[in-house]
């Protein structure tokens, strides 16, 4: 063998070894799949079963998933006995389950995006009393379908009707709400057990409602606090039925408006003094200490008679001149008023009595 031929053979033999040294370890195909949805949840809302979940942001191998394109929703139904049917992925589908929605993330209708969660309402052929079990799978731009989410089951039960006689009363930085329970369910049946209630609030008559709080069982009142005075809030109440591990939300009631307002009056003025000069009486007093005092109201009364308003002055003024006072003995008192939309008036100050010649 010539020296040139031996060298060529040695180079060829070394090439695979050099190439192998430069390549990364191959990744198993199943590790490149989108990770499963981890937080699928389901509740019954009026005439639908509402599903909500967060789409995966990682693949099974924990690398970033940047090209998620769609999610598929699968459903199986039964009479509620025993374990629901297993969810087995075969050729990108869940064998033996019905696909009820394909949601393309670029245009997610019929689902809606709420924050980072997708919400989908299933209304397809639901039958009261049946159990419905769901899973969701996610797929990337190459059509790789990740493992199914955990199964979530709900019994499709009739929702409560809306609460009745919903009323709201304003307080200082609060709204006090009361209502009466619904008489029946949406299918006309009697309410089978205790209900809880969700109070919802919106900042305008046509703005979306958001949940403020949920009551304990059969509680028919709630006070919403830490509000702004002199601003209107719009409330609705819905009944919530929980049975057989399923939560069923009823229809919200019509909205009621509540405008919290300041109801605490200011501290009354103090040390009222009066000086007579002919038919004129000059009054002075120490101011009310509250910062929202807008003015003072002056009252006058004959000895033994009722007080009658004779004038007012704006804060920070703390004097008043009452001219043309008829002869006789007169009593004076002053109150403070705040700047609320519906003004609160303090009790009267000490009385000052004068004799006008």
C-alpha cells in the first residue's frame, strides 16, 4: 500500500469521529411536545359548562414553547357512575372522546382570553343530570400535540334563578346590599339545598361586572367597604349552587346603583360670643377642627322660641354680622357644614344671648 493511500484511509476513518464530537445529543421526539395544560377547571354557568385554563409556555423538556398555535377541547359524557373514561392520545386525538372545540390562538373564538387564561363555554347538546368530563391538548406549529391535561368532571345541574328584591343602601365609604333567595331553579324545580351568593360590582351601568365577594351559605346581605364617597357603583347578585362536587352559577340579578356618601357630621363650633351695637349683633366663634368644613350656619331665636336660620358664612370665616335685629332678647347658635355632596351639618354650638335695645 502506498503512503498516499494509507493517509487517505486514515483521514476517512477519522471523519465520523470528528463529526460526532461536534453534534449535540439527539432529543427524543416526545420531549419536544408541548407540555400538558396544568390548571384546567370547569363550572356550570346558567346554560353552559365553562372551562378555563392557561396554555403551556414550555415543552415537555422544559424548553421555551414559542410556537403554540391551537388547543383542542375533548369531552365524554356518562351517567356519573364510576371513573370517567381514560383519556389516551392516539395520532394527535383522544380516542373515544368527542372534540367539541378547536381554538386557534391567533383568533381564539369561540373562546375568550381573560388575562392569561382561555375561557370556553360548552353548550353543545348538554343534558341535565349527565356527567361531562373534559380534557384539553395543545399543539405547536409543526402539529406536535402534547399530552392531555388532567380530566375534569362536572355534573350538568340546573342553575338557580336570579335573587330577588336586591336593594342597596349607601353608607360612609360603603354600600350595604340585601336580597332574597330565588324561589326555584332554571328548570322550574325547587332549590334542593343551601345557596351561597356572589356580589358583583361595576363602575358604570354598562361596564362589565366583577366579583366583589362570596357569602357564607344562605347569607342574604353583604357590605362592600373602602369605596369612594359621592361616586356611584352598580351591583348585581347571583346565587351559587354546589352539589356532587359541581359548582353552578345562576343568572345575575338586575343591577342596582349605590352612591356612598359621608354621613358623619363635623364637630360643632365652640366658644360662640355675641356683641351688640345698636340693632346689629356681631358673632364670632372657634372653628370646627375638621378639614372638610365648607362653612357655618347661623341661627337666631327669641327667648324660649325655636331657632331660625338667619345666615351663613363660608370657611374659613368665623364671624357673622346680623343687622337690623328687632328689639328684644335673642339667642344665637352656629353649626358647621361639611363639603359632601349631601352636606352634613353638626349639632349647634353653645348659645350666646343678647338684649337688643
